[in-house]
C-alpha cells in the first residue's frame, strides 16, 4: 500500500485536531505565524484539517462505514470520501439495514 502523506498524517493528529476545535470555539490560537497570504501548502493543510475534523465527527456519530482504523490509511479515507460524494443522499441508518455492506473493523 502507498505510504501516507505526511501532511495528511499531521492534519489528522490529535494535537492539530485539538487546536482546530479550540479555534472553532473562538480561542485565539493559530496554526501559522502568517494570517494572510497563505501558501498553497498551508491551504492544503487547512483543507485536510477540516476534512479529518468532519470525519472524526462522523465517527463520533457512529457512521457504519467509518472508524478510526480507516483514518489511518489515506487510500481508505479517499475511498470513503469518493463514495460519500457519489452517494450524498444515502443516510447512515439506511446502510445498517442493507445486506452485503462490509464494515471495516
């Protein structure tokens, strides 16, 4: 399997996600010294921080196709995000009733 992207690994880390939650709660913390004119790398990092924050929320809501093990592998995360994009109307409670759905444990 392809190795994980270090930027994504950092974005999903507990420390970064904790900082992000604090920022969302209005605490005066920042990831970068510069607050404007962010580089492309900084934009990409912030995008992944938001994505992993969203995925962690789905895990807390007990989404049947997502768990911590999936977050450990970029390819599995990409597969979940692609599935979710292709099936935006499918609700998690509907998945539990379908036969043949494989849930990674």
